C-alpha cells in the first residue's frame, strides 16, 4: 500500500528548513535552480501543489536534507550524504 502524501507537512518542512538556514525565498530558489514564484507556491498554505521529483531533489540538495525528510518519510532532518 502506498502512503498518502501529507501536503501540508511537506509545505511546512519546506518553510521550516529554509528558515532554519536563515535564507530568503529568493536565495533558496536560486540555490535550488527554480524560480522564486514557484518556491512561493510550494510554501503557500493555499496552494495544493508540491514540487515535482526533479525540484524535490534540487531543494533537498540546496537545503542539505534528504528527499525522504521533505516527503515526511523521515521524522528528523538528516543531512544528505556527500556526493
């Protein structure tokens, strides 16, 4: 059985990690190679969209966390393994 994604928790974690890194949406979007407006949508409580697979990997790399953490498959933020 496939677990249902908790969209609100994904959005909360995107906001939380960015804020913990003390970077703006613009800085985060630049690091993740996405537009600021796209990141704003992903962090917005009103919007029900989440990042696609490529963007999830880019955000995880930019934030130095695992994709599993962003997708609420890990309860604790783990630093992504070095490349």
